[in-house]
């Protein structure tokens, strides 16, 4: 039965756009709930779990092929209890069973297909399954038929397999030996690992498919700042330049697609994720700070323009994603034939087609299921300055001409059917986006971006926090639900710290400290160290999981380490310093290699760091000139506070600022490093001179953790 007949299942009452997409399937879907597991127990049936998300291309394919099919639905409804999970709404469930899938099959991805006992123990795992066996891929019908028969005739073998899989999963989640030293040698090892996997021709790391992995770049920027290793900054710049030229970047509407299916960044998987925009924007912003090259500033601002145009809720939060598919065809919204472009641009078309590599035959295979040929992705092989030189054109005139044609095509594209937009608002991803806006506000002295960060922070703190101060994970249609997880706390704290350093409004630091205290109380493992993925006091999915690997987004533990060090240096709280050292040892013992956000935090841990307190008149341009001069440069290992004269509220929250005052009625900066403070400085140039110095001797003398 098709969706057109509007038969609905239990998902019809869910807020998740992904679950709503399946609300009219003939499969008798349940959300992840006690009701589903009680039914499975009482009827002695295995649980079929399908995990995905609303903008997942292969999730759509599996739905059309199998979950809208009456034969598949009949088999599932008779022999199984079927549950649908939005992995973005319930990352706690996804995290556990994705690990199980990788352990059982060696690979993972979405849609994630799990079959488990009513006690939530998995005995089958896979990803996309075609309806019927083909091309070496086992079919869903065959899998379901075989498991249903085994459940009836040899259930004990499945229960034994489930118990064994659960035991392996439990063992894999244990934290290792925490006595291993965390020191700057880790940074050298991490740099060499990235250098070995770097694509010297196209930028990025590894081969196709190629992901942006911006936290690799954040680490390399810090390594360059510490070591002045030329290869580190070259890897960053090559990657960012090639990404900006490629089809992975939306050349008309801005923002980055999720990944490139090839090694050249040309052919994207077309979905756009909020977390990618946030993390990639931070990489471009910090590279602009480090190099002062306008191309990086411009790209960072273009990303933010896309987010404000397409992903911003009027109340202040940010939406989650835009789909890859339009009208059932991947990338249709973004692709062009040369004939279309000629018709729209007229005599300007040939220049545009030359620059963006448009051909009659097309540079991209037609979207799946489409009969259209000649489809083109817009991408650049060289920068406009390089092209202007080749074409003997004035660079500014060429850029102006290109911008005019881009605007024309963008307006025409706006009349097309847009990809589906997932409008749920997630605390963790919003925390990353808040951090990105606040970082750009600092780098560019932008009040506009600071206001966006403030508005989004206020939205999350007011709409996604309970009366006792704990966070909720998801907001949709005026309703906040799902208990907050480690990423919600860690990423939002990151955003709040950045927003404080963009605005110097004390309430953001106060909120960050409050959330950090709740996070320690609810998530910290007092026996083995590190933070659990879910609160110790919440109902378990299968077990309390810990996430250490920096994947598409950084792990909550890596970001928590980053936050704890910064809060320790901002507040002077020794307990945060001690917690950071213990957390670093835990992460290092479990996931030492390939975790670049962890390494970025380690660079902060081993130092040296600079703690700066600026004391001045908040109405004085002298004060704000000093603050902006410091913020605009790339000082990744600094934290900064602003205190107005005799600010008793600041002094009560952060005790060590009590004795700090202006000098001769002038704005003064107190610069401390390695537990030693210099005399207050009133000359901004002198402050910058100190921060620009490399302090190699201090680096050598930092004790390992």
C-alpha cells in the first residue's frame, strides 16, 4: 500500500521528521519504547530495529524498496516487533548498536539494521539490505525468513549469539590502563599520522569517499602554532582551497555537502548537515586568523550566510539538515544542463561554463532513476585569480562578472523544488554552530555574528533546559524532549565559552560552569574515568557507553577535555584541572590514534597557555580595541576575561580577579602563563608581542599528565 492511502502506524504521533517519513508504511512500526519491548516479550518475538535519519539517501532507498512493500511488511508484522529510531534524535541508541554492527561485520553506516532479543541484545547487524538478494548482497526477505525460522526452531543458538555479542561489546567499551603518560609526543605522533595519509594533490586525508574532517585541520593549526612546522599549515591550506573549489561546496548557495564520493572533492553526496557547516566554518575562521588570507574569511562568512538563510529558526535555533534528494533523485536541486545555463545567462553563459566546467555531455552521471543526461556539477579547477591570469583578464572584473551570473542562477534555482529540510533543533549541533558564529565574531569583530550566537544560546538555555538546569536534546514544534547526552553538554559548553569571549557577558561563563558541574555529576565515571555517553541516572539502552573516537563530529569526551582545560584556566578551579588530566589519560588509553580533536585539546593541556584578564571601562573604545586586537589573531592556547573596574559579580565568580585593576585609569591587560603573571600592560602592542613570542623553553618544561 502506498503512502497516498494514508494508512498510519504508531510513528504518526512522533515529532521526529525521520519517523514521520515512515508513519504511513504498511510496517507496524513502533518508536523505541517500553511498549515495543513489552510486546516482544509477551509474544516471544525478536525485535527488528531500523536506525537512520531524515536526510539519509540510502534510508530513503530502503524505505521505498522494502518498507513500503506489502510482502516485507507482512513478514515483519507477523514474525517481529519492528522499531524505527532517528539516530539524530537518539544518538545514545545509535552509538551502542553501531559499535555492535562494526564488531559483528567490520563495517557500519546508515540505514543501520539490527535484530535483537526482547532484552535488547543484538544477534544480527547490517546496513542497507536490498529487498531480495542481488549482486552479492543478501536480501532483507531472505534474512528475515531465515531468522524467523531459526527463532522458532533453534532460538537458543540465537540467544547464545546475542549473549556473546553483548559480552564482546561490553569488553570493547572498557577503559584501558590510565597510567600511560599524556605529553607532547602524542602531538608529534598525530601530526605524522596525518602527514602519512595526506593527499598532496587534492588535499584532505585518505582516498574516496573523502570527508572534510575539519577537526584534523583544527589540530594541524595548533601544531603549526606550537612547532612552526611548514607542512602542517600547508596541509590545512591545500585542503581548504581544494574543498572550496570543488563540487562538495555549493557554488551558488554556499555551504558544504556532507562528503565527496571521489578523491578530488568534485562529486558530493549532496545532503547538508548543520554540524559540517559549524566545524568547517571554524576551520576556515581559524585559518584566516593564522594567515590573514581573505579567501578563508570569505568562505567562513559564506557558510554563515547559508546557515542564516536556510537553516536558522526565527526563534534563534538552527535546523539539522537538508536532504540530498529532491523528488526522489539525488542532487537534482543542484545539477544543471548546459542548455539550461545558456537559456538563463545568454551571452554570459560561455564564460560561466568555462569557469565552472560545464559541458554538453555533463560532468556528472544523471541522478538515480532519472532519464536526464548532461547533468553538471558546478566546480572550479583553479581559483578566479589563477583563471584571470590565464585568460588575461582583470581579476576584479572577472570576479564581478562571475558573481553576477552566480546570482542569476541562484535566483533561478530558488524556483525549483527544494530538498527536504529537517527542522528539528538539536542541542549538541546547535552548540557547535553557536561556537562557529562566536569564533567568527571574535576574528572579524562582528557584532552581527555575536548577536546570532547570543540569540541561539538564549534559545537553547531557555527552551531546552529543565527547571533543575539539566539539558534536553531535541526541540521540535514547540516541544523539547529526550534527556540530554554528553554531546549536548560538551558542545553547548564550547559554544557558551566562545560566546563569552565574543561578548564578555558574564552570564555565558556562569551558564558554562553550571552545565559543567551538572555534566560531572551526571556523566563522570568515578571508577574508570571519562564521561559516559548518557547520564548515569538514566535508563540504560543496553549498557552505559563511552564514546572516544572523533568521527564526523568530535567525540563528547574530546570536547569535554577541551572545555575543562579552558574553564580551569578561566576560573582558576583546580578541580577542573585535575579532572582534565584524568580525562586525558582515559581517552589516551582507549583511543590514542586518529583522534584529532583529542590532540587539539592535548595541545592546550601541555601548553603553554595564556590567561589574559583585561580590566577597563566597558564604554571605552580603548578597551574594545585591546580586546579585538587579541581576539582577531590566532592564539589557540589563550583564554581571556574582561572585568570592568570593581566588578564584584566577576570577583565573586572568579576570585583571582579581585586584585586586578586599571593602571592610571587606563585599560590594563594581565597576562599569565605557566602559573606566572607579568606586570599589567596598558600597551596593546606589548601584549601582542608577548603572545606572539614562541616561549619554546616553557614548552619543554611543561610536565606530562
